[in-house]
């Protein structure tokens, strides 16, 4: 008899106590842990992996936290990249060089899709959180080697 009562209460259990179907991932903002982003990105960026590993082949989804004044010089990626601005503002410009005033501002809720090999640069004016997702491995190819933090700049 007790088992019947417990089964009747199952739909009222909080989601954290209910079993998820195989393969389902749920994350709350308070449950993520931030770490320094990959060495291919300038210092100051934090990342948390939501799904997959962006450094390996396969689907990935991460959140990136970029501080105010963050800048990534002109670069491109081997594979298509998707961005969603979750908070703050992201400025993105296109081409081989940074052009003052040419970057478009993308506010919270904006979506960007960049095909492979799209030359672009970005910066922030305030702390900004992005969701970045796609198929890995994620890579960055800088057009000016002086912008590449892996080279010990």
C-alpha cells in the first residue's frame, strides 16, 4: 500500500530527484564550475563545459564568460561556430584587420552563426556571457601571430 502512495507522489518530486532519460543533460547556472579558457584564447576568459569537449571531435556546448575590455584579434575557425549572447554585449567585426567602429554590437539574446574560415574579431565593453556550440574540435587560427597567446606574447 505504501508503494502506491509513493508512486502517486513521484510527479511532485523536484526535477533533481527524478531520474533523467539516458543522454539528457540539465545544468543550472548555480551548478556550473568555471575554469580558465583554453590557451588559444587571451587570458581572462572563463569557460564551463555544458556538453561534450570542445577540444575533441563531436558535439560540444560551453558557456564563456568574458570580462569587460576583452579582445580577440582577427582569427578564424576550421569548423562552423554558433554563438548566443546570454548577457552583456559582444562586438563582432569581419575581415583581416580590426577596423575602428566597424564591429556590430550583439546584445543579450543575439544569435550568430559563423561558417568555417570566416575571418572575424571580437571584443567586449562589459562582462559578457556567451553560449558557444558546434562540432569539435574547436580551434582558433590567428591572422596575426602577435595576437596568438600560445606564442608567449
